[in-house]
């Protein structure tokens, strides 16, 4: 209890102050609910099944200061962000040290029917839309980290795509921490809404400009209505002193498709939760990910696909490359309700251990309560294939290059699932550099 006291005190004080300051009703209500829920739930421990392989004691024992109480810095420029921007013409929202930065953002030119704004603007201009969707997919009492995020709600983004609208350019939400962000904790809350037959792509990036400790606790709520398609790309490449917990909660309508790709290479401790509920008949979800960790890094991936309606499909492919003394975790659950007949689900987790000290705990799970389904799951763990390595070396390829080629080949097929060519090529480049220490040219 003592370790969570500083967080609880900050959360309660912030919720009380926010209520007195006249915060918008939906945000004020969420803050109050979050403070109450966190006081009751606290941080998860390894006694919790979903946290059995991941300890958050490092986070709980440290003192962080809320980003919303931290002044917005001015030292970082657009030029500093250029290496992390995929295409300068895409709508860009920048959060610097946990605070929305209008000066670094650029999203003025959007097609009719597409609304992109920070939560403060959404509370003023779209109060009914905000009230309807805020905490609908991720209620404050979901778990301790969601409760903490709720208690500090205020910074975040609303992306709303009206029915039958197709937005070709991805919306990029870029979270940046610089030297002023030391010991800052940020709790962004993003709402992504694709109405009936709409189609959109959202990129969520987390990067570090300085090697400083900080804590990010993000929640993304996704609504994909009937016939809509929404793709979410989450890219986490923070510094190795950072702590990152990210949760995606999606709700899907009839014949919709939700695609999420997670790219994880950074942070000392990183936890990614991607949960979706297939509530409409004939809808589907595709959850893929690539994680590459080394030294003392800990990377945890949790997925839960809940099949509620009949004739739905789900596909999952997560791959990991672990080096040094790193620790990886994959826990994927597919839950099929009795009404979800004709479910078609497939889940795969493959991990390559590059060091004798690297460790993976993988736990693919199926819980099926319907009798007319087609569901499979599997996990493989291994080292570099010595036969393939010998073949390359026998053809004159050096040992180091041969190993790098095999590692990249292992990762490449999951990267190929990314539909946006610009993002795919950029992540392929990052993967090459991870293994070679240079560029592909």
C-alpha cells in the first residue's frame, strides 16, 4: 500500500482540484471515478494471472510528477521531430512530455467529415460525442493502470471519421519526451471513432529525444461501427530508462474490421494490452506485432479477442527477437461466447532467442463455449537455424551478416502485414538498423 500512496494522493488531489476548477463534466466524472478505482485496485501484482510474468514494482516504487502539472516546454523544435515523422503531409498531433503541443502539431487541412482535435477542444466543440465515447470501451475500474489513466484524464485526442468517409492519409499521434520530461508521468487518452462504412488509419508513436526516466500510461478507446475499417499502428521506441504501459480497448460492429500492429523496441519495461470485442455478426480483427528487446529490457504483450457474435474471424501473429538478458512475455486469449457460432480464429506466437540468457514466457489460450467453431493456436521458441546459417556461410556470407540476414528474415513476414507502404518501409529500415547498427544501403 505504501508504494501506491504517492500515486493515490496525486490522483485524489488532482481529481478534487479539477472538479473545483470546472473541468468539462465527462472528464471531471472520469477523473473522480479513476481516483476512486485506483484507491481500491492499486497496481497489479504478480499474483494476478495476467501479470504473473511482469512485475511493476519498479514503477510503483518511483516518484513521478504528473505531466498535466508540468509546464509545456519550448526547447524541442519541428526539426527535432523530423526523424520520427513518416510523411510531413499527414495530419500530425504532437504531445511533448505528456502535454499537447499546438505549436508542433499540424492537422488543419482535413477532408469534410473527419474531425481531429485534442480533448480540451473536443469537450468544447463535441461534448455529446465525448460524453458518449469517453470510458465506454475502457471504464475507469477496468484495472489499476486504466484507473490511474482515468484519474489524470485531460490530455489526449479525438479522431472521428463520419459515416462512409475514407481518409487516405494516416493520422499520426506522436508522443515525444525530451530532457525536460525527466520523471514525468503522462496519461494520454485517445478516442478513435470510425462510423458506419468509414475507413481510416491512425499511427500512435512513442519516442525519446533524451535518455531520461519517465512513465507513460496510455489508453486508446476504439469504436468501429458497422462495415467500417480502422487500422491502428502502435510504435514504441522509447529510451531504456522509460516505463511504458499501453492499453487498447476496441468495440466492433457488424461486418467491421479492426487491425492493430504493435512495434516494440524501447523502454526498460513495456507492456502492451490489445483487447477487442467482436460484437457484430460477420466482423473480424487482425492483431499483429513485432518486439525486439535486448540487455535488461522487459517486453510484455497481452491480447484478448472476445467473440460475442456469430460468423466472425480473428487472426493474430506476434513475433519476438530477444537478446542479452531480456525477458519477453506473450499472453494471448481468444474467448468464444456460446452465441458466437461459426467463429474462425487463429493465433500464433513465434520467438527467436539470440542469447542463452534471454527468456520468453508464452501462453496462447483458447476458451470456447460454442460447438461450431474453427480455432487454432500455437507457439514456437527457438534459436537461429543452424542449417540455414551453415548454408549462407557455405556460400561465402560472413557469420555476422548471415546471422543478421536470418534475424531480419524471421521478422520480415510480420512486417509485410502492414498495409501502408511508407510505414512498412520505415519499420523495415528500423529493423535492419536494429540488427546491423547501420542502414540497409
